[in-house]
């Protein structure tokens, strides 16, 4: 998950990749939020303000080591989550398992939650493409 931080004061939008949180940092976030890591992960997916704040805060601490929890208190609408390219590909696989009549609306919804909506179209095109042919090296090994 990617968390977007859009400061209300007009500051530049920042992206924070939840997968970059180290285990030691995760422990600090759990303590600050009084939540288990699993709850935080689900919370980020559901745009829970405390979960989003915790992840952004701990990643901001890398550049601002003295940043205290109480010093980072963004407005609720300044934080939101989005799916990264890898997550989009996983959801596309699920979309393709849906009945044909439900796929378009599911793809549209995924585009709304993707960091890069074009990733949805790319993943759908890749999934629909025929299997890639073996490379010449693989072909020549098979001929041996």
C-alpha cells in the first residue's frame, strides 16, 4: 500500500510505501497507535486515520529523527491509501475470476484506488495476452 500525504497548506504531495517499514519501526508504530500490526495493515487498506498517521509518521522519522507522535497530526483528509503496481496485479487476477458482467465495474473501482490507474489497464492487458513464447535460449536447450 502507498499512503498519500497531501498537506492542506498546499505543500507537495508525498508518497509513503508501507512495505518499506522495518520490523523495529513497526513495533514503534504499534506502541504509538496501541494497535497490532495486522490491525494497522487492515486499517491502512480501509483508510483508518490512526493507521495512516502511524505509517507516515514512522517513515518521516527517518529524515526527522526527533519527530514526535504528537508533532505529526495531519488533518483527516490529508492522508489516504492507494494500491501499488504489485497489488493492482493481484486484484486484477481476482477481477478476472468474476463473471464477465461484473469485471468492468470492478476494474473501474480498482482504478479509483490504484496509485496509477494505468496499471489496471496494463495488468488486464497482460493477463489477457497469450502466454509468452520461450526465449531462443530455452528453445535451443530443448533442441539439445
